[in-house]
């Protein structure tokens, strides 16, 4: 039997277990007291039952297997989404290749380029963005020659365009060397689009391919036995033939203008007039560039004197 008594006195500045200032220390209850059931712990009362969690409200807890099933489904959904968003060879559940769509968006940030086919040839025109007064405008190349009868205008990443143009030049020279005839415009465009599709992870033994899609679009103009031709090549590997086509940041407004004003008589004026409407800066002979492809002269880029003469003929309004 336990004897209840009073312990020795302590410092009065200390608090007892009951929170009172006293000179006595109250004894502790024995662990097996009659009013406490052995083996059980008293559950503390909630100070604010209205703000407690669902466990304190004695709400039925969902089964553990059901919770884990929801979690696994959510993780699988996120995994599939990010795999389709980042994987260049992975289709989304909707059947889309996001990386290819992103490359098409990169083209919309580039300068505007326009191509117009006529009965005598094809005219290419591009906007040259001069970002600094110290920049030499002649070093900004937006129109390049592929072969004597083929040229192209670009919009997007110039480094990607350089790779595609070099590949097209090799194809043209190889065809001319093997068959002693110039490569057709459509065949040249097909070779460029075949290169555009070679991205992703290749199998062992395959030729080196790109790690991502190209971020550039090309307007390929040429003259062959089928006459003047204008093709639009996309990073997705698709290409189409057009009578008039615009690409780049101002492509929507320029394409609408071409549909309304297109005719095969005066392509130079139409190209410059359309560029003038979509360009942010004032058009002059320094911030635009023209090129033509004809049967007699082949592909050639306009000189500064020729550009100045064409700009002067442009209507003031």
C-alpha cells in the first residue's frame, strides 16, 4: 500500500506541476491508480472542434488501397504528359508531337519572307532586321543560293537554315555529277524535307541525326523543265507548292494581302507592298532584300542599285 505524504520544501520561485507558486511539491500519482485503467492513455480534448481535421471528426477514412490507386493513376498521368511534352519521338494522347509544334512557333518569331511565282519566274523578298546601327546589313543573309537555278528565303533560326541549305547544295552537286543534269526543284525540296525528319534517337548503326526538329521554314524557288516553281518546306517534313506564300512573324497579315492582291504581272511591287504593310520599321533599300529566279538568268540576288530603283517605284501610300 502506497503512503501519501508531503515532500520536502523547495525554492518558492519554482512552479509546481499544477502551475501555482508554492513552497510544496505535490506528489505524483502512482501509475496504477484506481481511477486510471491500466494500459489506456487518456485522449486529449480538442480546444476548437470546428477547426479540427477529418480524423478528429471521426470521419470515415478512405481505404488505403483506394488512396494508393488514385496516387498511382495521377503519377502515371503526369508521366505521360511530360513524356509527350519533352520527348521528340513521343506522341501525346491526342496524337500530337509537341516538339514539332514548338518548332513551328519558333518560325513565327522570325522575320517575314514572301515568295510570289509568275509566268516568267519567281520573286523572293525578305525583311532584314537591323538590330544595331553598327551592324553591317550586307552580313544579314536571309536569301541564299542553292544552285544556279534554285534559291531559298528563310525565316527562323539561321543556324538551322545553314544546315539545310548545305545539305541541299550537296544533293544538287551530287545529282549533277552523277547524271549530268540539274536537280529538279521538287526533288531538291524533297531532299531538304527528308533531312528535316531525321531527328530523335536513332538505332545502332544509323547515320547521325539531329537531337531536335529544325526551327526554320524555307521558301524554295526554282526554274526547271516544269517551269517556275515555289515550295514551302516546314520543320515537320511537309512541303507544298504555292503561287504566293508568306512565312515569319507577319505571315498572317501578309498572306491575307497576297490572297487579295495576287496577280502574276507585277510581282516585285506586290512583294514590297506586302512587306511594307507588315514591317514595324519604315521600308527602304537597306532593310529588305529581293531575289529572282528566271529561265534566262537563273537565280540572282538584287544589287543595292536595283533595290533602290524598285523601292522608288513603290507607291507612297
